[in-house]
C-alpha cells in the first residue's frame, strides 16, 4: 500500500459518534491485515459507516472544514519536516506537548485535527498507535504522509462528536484546530474526554485579545469565506508574486512592519530564517489561504479555556503560554 490504512486493532478505540455504541466490522477488500474497503455498523442504530481507501468515514467531505481538506491535499508537503529538512514541526510538537518518544511508544495517541499529518508523523515515528482524526478529506493527504508507519491510523470525523470510546487514549493533542470549530468550548471538553484517567492532553488555541478581531484577516473574511473556494485560492496564488516581495520588505521594517502585519492579510513569516525563500513563499501561499478561507475562527482567552477545563474531568493542567493559549494537563 502507498498510504496508511485501517487494521482491525482500531476497533479497540472506535465507537459510533453520539451514541458511543460498538461497531461491527464488515470487510469488503483487504491486503493482508490492512482493511481497504468495508463498513462499520452500529449496534445501536444499525447505521453503516463506510471505510474508503483504508479510512473509516464518519463525515462527508462537504462540511465546514472542507476548505482545510482542499488546502492540505494541495499543500501536503509544505510543513512536513520529512520534506523540508527542518525540525519546525517537531520543535513545536515537543514545546506544546512536552512529550518524548519513550512516553508515546506503544500507546494510543490521538491527533485531533491532523490535517496533512505534520505533527502526526512526529508522534507516529515514536512507535505510538497513532490515530489521526480530521473532519475533512485532509485525512487522505495524511494517509500518504503516514504510509511509512504501520502503527498509524486515520479516521474522518468531528472532534465535536469524536467516533471513539470515551476515555480510551493514553495521550491526546489538538494543535491549532479548536478555534476553527463551531463550538470551541465543546471541542476542549471532547479532547479531555477522549483521554483515559491519568492520561495526558495538550491543546494549542489561537488567543483572543481586545484588539484581535480588528486584524485585517477578520475584517475581510466575511467576504472571502463566502467566495467559491477555487476562486479564492486562484486569486491568492495569482497575487502572491506581487504581495510576497512587497510584504517581505515591508514586514521587516521597525514599527511600520508590526502595523503592516496587522493590517495586511498576508502570512509572510519574514523571521523564518530556517527556511529558504522558496519554502517561505510556499508557506506564505498556504497560510494566506488558511487565513482567509475558514468558515469559523473563534480564538479563546486562557481564562475561557480554564473555565471549560474546570467543568471537565481534568484533574491538573498548566498553561505554557497564554498567547497563543497552550495548555497541557492530566485527566
């Protein structure tokens, strides 16, 4: 196989969304222990969920996260350490979870909102029984990213209605995703609920400050998110040969550059000295699309996150950062 696909051990953690009912497996096509096509049937509702290209599907492709699926299939390799040759994703994963390979090996680990698998490949490399969850068809991109890791699985489903048994994961993380759901508070709760007692969780969420919504991306997004997604992507790609060099100079200026980054909705990371100009250009296109296309973008304050955690089964947590909000804890 050329992509990560389901194996029967995934049934240890899967359950029907909402009901939590057990799922019966029907295999229609397999390759050894790899399940390529089939169905999962709920014991409670008799509803059948398809397994397509080795991935259980608890959501259709046309949903609020569809723009992310398109961008990650288009830019699958842009942020992968295994492609760029730089440990940017690994450094972020370590800093925002605090977890090391020896902790994750042979443990069930959930990547809630895996996208193209930039963090999933770090966790999978440790030998974890990694489950990448995404609401969009970004799971198809992630399947290619994780093809070298036989202990990795992908599931298409929502973090708001996770298709897992409660409290089944040893570790669960969600990095840069929660603010893009229609209910960030519920998303925080669900990540914690996926973790078993004494299991660990980590989340990073865009931070909201008094002036956040004045940022140019929030001002123009009511227009851009309603545009046909292919049109928006073409516009961004077509304008970037001009916007990139202009912002590359402007964003570097003292004082003026800080104002420009707030008022010009272009994701040009001029301080990324670890990347070549060509790599920064590609990431600029990717993150500008990411910036202007999401249906939802609701940053949270660290106080709001803590308020949610107090209402969950979490027993301990600490904030590594409040901007962005990065919290790690134990259930």
